[in-house]
C-alpha cells in the first residue's frame, strides 16, 4: 500500500571475528549493541503497532552470534565446481529489551558438466522465535521475493501481509531454493566474466502462528523462472534477469526485470 507509513531507525554496531580451523572451515563469533526506534502513525500496519504497544517505540537489542562456514568452491565470484555451506545462530540476550533466537543456514553446490556450462544449486532457510513469551522482533524479520530470492516477484513482497494495509511485513520463517544453469554468452568464447543463465526459483516467508488475524496471504511456495545475464563488473558481480511467476495468487506482486550487485546467488 502506497499509503502505508512505518520506519525503523537502527543505530549501533557489532564486532565479529572468524577463526580458521582449516583451509575450508571457519568459525565465527560476534556481539552487538543496537537501538531500534520505531515510528508509527495511523497508516502503519496493525502488526507493527501491536509490537510498539508491547515493547515501546525504542527497543534496545544486545545480540550474540556464533557461526560456521565451509567453502571448497574453486572460485567465490564465478564458481564452477565445489560446495559452500554456512550456519549462523543469533541470540538476543536479556541485556536488551527483547529476547529471541534466530538460526540461518545456507548450502550451495556447483557442477560443471561441459566447458563453460555450470549447474548451480542454492538452498537457504531461516527460523526465528521470541523467547520468554515475547513476540519475535519485527526488525529481525525475513523477507522473500526478487533477485537473490524468488525472481519474478517484487522484492520483499512475499509472505504475510497486514490485514489493515495489505503491506508485506516479512516473517519469522523463510525458505528459498534456486537452480541455475550458466553458460557462455555466444560470441565471447569461454569468457567467465560475461555469461548468460536460466533459472528456477522457489520459496516464501511465513509469520509466527501467534500473529493470528493480523496477517493474510496464501501460505504455499511461490515459483519463478526465467533467464538473464551475469557480468563480473569492476564493482562486483552484476546480474540482470527477466523472470516470470509460475504460481499466481490474489495479492501477489510481480516484477519482470530485476538486477542485483552481490554474490553468485
């Protein structure tokens, strides 16, 4: 809804460091201090207003994190074989106003079956829950939709929507999967910095069952397919994609052309 009005201003910082245990394995530890200021008015989604009523407009958060990753890909920018996996757990300590746990996991696998042709798989998920009877903090919500997630849908548009405004509000649980076939751009030889790809994406976001009647929206997975261009530009990996939704539900928001600057998936 273009009439919606809600803003979260987060200030603070965190310290995170990694300890390599082998050439492929790294363990991470971190701690942070955040102050989240939540501004609401009459056009704000009701679920956000409910959260402010529970915790107030200013919410302090003191999270600690621990994680692990293993990377045996042949390249982080243009992988053609190998796998990558990571897990991360975050705990909102009682030193802050909100106590919660948040767990994330991701796995990638790449297989090259012919010169320049790479089949890649990506699977990631997340789960969050408020502890001690508290609501899971909305500023830690997951979002899905768009490039880097489920292409063919507008960024962050999937998942629960507020019943009063119709706005996507994210959720405490997320699952996304991607299959991508990358091959050389015709006429460029086997240039790994400029390639084309086809893809099939699937995923969605779900809210805490305790949210009750404050959210709406179909709960099933959404799927998108399409093709695009990948370029390792001077500022990093750049992806342009043309995506189409496979499944259509009332209220879904679509977007064909999308771009992303970031990692391989």
